[in-house]
């Protein structure tokens, strides 16, 4: 079984282009509006990517594929190669 590798740092620009949703370290889920802004799914609060980038734990793209993760809160957000499938999509 191939182990997934954590590779290079994931930039805000890549998240802006590819992410459908992101999960923050507090467990909240934010949806990408496609213009660099994200909306909280319950509170309907809209913020720029720069305001939440440091708090992002997981980045998911179309089809329920995890493309980036943060293993520990102190670490930077890293791309996952090969991408992982979300367990419950």
C-alpha cells in the first residue's frame, strides 16, 4: 500500500483556484465562492482567503479529494501526493 507524502507548501492562490471547501483548525467548514472569498456554511459569514489561510487544516477539491493538509497546528499547509479521498463524502 502506497503511503501518501506531504510535499511542498500549499499557497493561498492554489486554494483559491482548486478548493471547493476548507476545514479550519476549529472544525468549521468554509466553502469557496470562487473569487478569493470563503463563506462559513452555518453563519454565512464571508471572509477573504488571507484571513483564514493560517487556520486551514484541510483543503478539499471537487469530487471529495483532499489536496492539502496540516499535520500539526504549528506546521504550514502542505500538498498531499497522491491526493486522498475524503472518508465520508
